């Protein structure tokens, strides 16, 4: 039996945007704790497809570190609850859970940090074993106060580009095949937490 309860699917199929959101998913204090732990792990230049030599600056310019369950004990439980609630209300995907560590991401003014249009969906690999668990549901948690930076907009593409709201602690969720991007940061630093939920292959 699952430890977490799914929300009622009262709005399933009625969402007018290519994403859904949870305002105040994390408190400002929780955001600051995640930032402190994420920064303590000395974020490094982000790569593509886990290839350390694939630093393609015209595709992605950011730094990342990885948060494991023991780093912030309450965080995984909170993230799983939010993911299940949003999935239950808007998409009703068959999800098994989190197969990857949580990604703490930093976009800096000095680098004009950005991420060009991309999708999250691909088969994940854990412990060097291809478990064929596709990413199906993606979540991005805004950790920074939006007054602390300019630019760094999360855009979602569904035929038209749509700019998502900016609020500290906000969770934005969408199917992992959705095209999305982060515009260059022109002032300050944007910090976020990225989560991927996996499940059985679509049939």
C-alpha cells in the first residue's frame, strides 16, 4: 500500500496550460535550507546526458549538484507528496516514483546562465543497470526570491511559448516530453530544484 495518497482527479483533462503548478509548495525557510545544502555540495558545470565531457555552452550553461535522501530527510517525502497530488489531479500517469537524485541547479548572471529548448524524457539508468524506467513527470521548484534576479524565466512550449509564474517555493509540473527552456539570467542568481518521476513505459 502506498504511503502517500493521490489527490482527486477533479480537474483532469481541464487544464488550459501545458503545465500545472502548486503555489507555496515549499516555504521560504525550506527553500533556504535546500539552497544551503545544495551550495555546500559545490555545484559543477552541468552536462548533457550525464556525459562529463559534453559541456555544450550553446545548449546549457548552469551548475548543478545532487541531493540524496539523507541530505535533507524531509525533502523527498515532501516532493513525493506534491508529485502524487499534482499527477493525480491533472494527469493520472502510472508512476512508480523517484529513480534519480534531486537536481539542485544554479543559473548565474556572470555566465548568463540558461538552458535552451529541451525535453526531459529518456530512459533512466541506475547502478549501471538499464532499468527502462522512462521519465514521465517533471517538476521544477523555484528556490530563489524572484526579486533577487532578472531573466531566468521558465518557458513551456505547446505550439506557443508560455512563460510560467515566478514565486519562491512555487512548483511547476508537466509531462517530461514537454519542450521547455530557461532564458538567460541577466541579474543575480536563479536557483531551482528539478525532480523527475519515472514509471512503466507508455502503452
